[in-house]
């Protein structure tokens, strides 16, 4: 896997201040320059008792192993952190990133799924 660091996100953060979708589009342009494979707005099924009950989309699934959730809000709240962790658990992804471009200084949280089950 290519080097996947905070600098990629800081580069985009310093460039402009817009809505979340603009940052998402900019990152989709930037990631190939870092030799990163990704899926944007990756839709994944949600199951209850082995029955699919819906789907959710993660902003990016990078290298098929890292979930990236983007925000463009003034301040991250506990609900945003809970949502990102919930995605990791629901999709059985070990590592996630929660990035907020909306605050004066970019917020970058690395999340670990403590319930991750290696298949």
C-alpha cells in the first residue's frame, strides 16, 4: 500500500474551504497521485441476523482496508465519532479515518475497530 498520511488531507485542506462534497472530489483527484486505490461513496450492505436491512455509504474505502469519513463542519461532535466507529463495526473494517475540513485547523482522527474480526 502506498504511503497514506495526514499530509494528503492537509494539502487539500489548505487549498480551499467549501462543502464536504468539494473536498471529496478534490481527494478523489489527489489520491491517484499518491498511488492509492480507492472507491468513492462506497455502498455497503447492513445486516441484521444475516438479513440485509439496508445499505450505507462510506465516503472513501481506501486500499479496501481503510474507511475514510469526511466532514466540513465547525466542530466534530461525539455523534460524528460514533457514526464513523459504527461504520467500522458494521462493515468489519479494522481502521478508519474521520477528517473534518470545516474547522479552522483540520481535525484528523484515526479510529480502530475493537470488534474487528479477521476473516
